[in-house]
């Protein structure tokens, strides 16, 4: 019996020792901290690692996470300076730096940070209009972080960043903003289109001006070149004509023609002078008298043998030496000798008849193309 009691007491003692050891040893994980209270009062803070406490005397409170925490709060209604209600979503990054203050200075630091963020956000955004609030997120974030960090410092909490996830104005304001944005973009598009048209018109005008200048310059140079070419051509033609005249003149003088040949050639050119559809009247030059005298002398030297010659009284004048044969044209010989007379045997030149005045002392008499003369 005594042995059984001794065994039970031994087992109870071992269990008691195990329980005491288990309650005395505390292992704190990394990035956490534990608050130890002795008889209900703060005793010390346990850090990461193996820690020993007094069993049945010290009490360990729930561990506190020392890592930076991210808390997203639901949208909060905020009234702007222009009396518009907008919903703002916020995200806060904070970290517990003092476990004792976070445990004893505030009952629930997460709830406290949320409510403090809402009130600070309303104060900051309430002093701005909607346009400024939409375009000043960095300024709002900076002011919120500064206010929250100062207010939560005594709670052992450091606010690292505050971000605004969204700012949602009312649906009517969103429609107005979209219309305004669309109008602004249409305005900028119209301005850009007008500037493009302006630049295009300027470039087109400059191109046309340069093209006109180049065309004018080209026409001027072409006119100068044409004038130079024409001058050179005229000079070449003049030199050619001068050489031709010189050659003809030299050939005539080298051939030593007599008066009769020159007169005959002169008479051969008369039909060519009268040629032309527009020639109705032509004037016989005064030098034709001398030419006709030579022709009269030429004709006087040739007499046909088949027709007997009837002598006629001689007349004064350059053609008195010609004795006309019986077959000659009386009017032609009279005109050749200077006494004058009508000739009616045909048209002159190209078949058009007309009165032709005489030359020299031959008097004025019509001259027609005689086949015997030709």
C-alpha cells in the first residue's frame, strides 16, 4: 500500500514539474512581441526567441505583429468645397513600433487608425473642390500621412503611406465631366486640324511661289538662249547671204556679160515678179527702159526669112535702130522702141490683166504677156 501511494505521488510530482516547465518557457516567433503582466500589471516585453517567465505569476498577452500591415477601408463619403459628395477609398500602410503603447494606449489600434483616417480625409478633401481633388492625389496622400503619423505616434504606430484607391463623384457629375472632356478634346482636335491646314497652306504657297520663281527664271533663261540662238542664226544667215552675193557678184564680173544678156535676164524675171494670187497691179521700174533698149537691139539682129520686110519710117528715140519685121507685133516693137502702144495678147504674170505704166521715156502704156516675147 505504501508503495502504491509513493508511486502515485511520484507521478503527480513529475506531472507538476512538466507543467511548471511548460508554463515557464515561452518561444516568441520572429517579427512578433509579447507583453508579460505580473499580477495584472505590465512587467516586461518578450522579443523573438526563447524567453522564461514565472509560472502562475506572469501572464503573457496575445502576441503583437511587428510587420508593416496593409489595411483597406471601405469607401467613405466626403463633401468637397463645392458641395459635391464623393466616395473615396483609402489604403493605409502602418507598422507597430512600440508593443506596450499599442497595447495600453489604445484599445484597438486598427479601428482607431481607420476612424482617424476618415476624419483626416474629410478635413483635407473638404478644403478642395472636385477638380483639385481629382488632380491632387499626391498632395492628399502627403497631408494624410503627415496627420496620421503625428496622431498615431503616441499609440506606438508609424504610418508609412496613405494611398487613395479611387475618387468616385456622383453619376451626374461623371456625365458632365465626360462631356467636358469630350468637348475639350474636340476643341484640341479642331485646333490641331486648323494648325495643320494652316501649315499646309503655307507650305503650298511657298511651293507655288518657288515654282513660279523657278518657272520665271527658266523662261527668262530660255528667252535669253533663244535670243542668242536667233542672233547667231541671223548672223550666220547674213554671212551666208553676204558670201552668196559676193560669189554671184564675182561670178558675174568674172563672166564679163554684155548688155544684151543682162537685159534678157532682166526680162525673164518680170513674169516671176508678177506671180502671186494677191498681185492685182505691179509697177515696172524705171530701169526697164534701158533693159528694153538692149532687148530691142537683140531683136533687131534676128529677122525671119520667110516674111518680106516692109520698111517703115524711122523714129527718134532709143529704139529707132530696130527695123521690125513683117511678123513682129507692132505694139510690142513700138513699146520696145519707146513710142508706146497697146498690147492685147494675154494677161501678165499669173494671168491677171491690168494697166502697166511704162518706164523711162517709153511713156505709160499697158503691157501684156506676148507669146512672141516669151
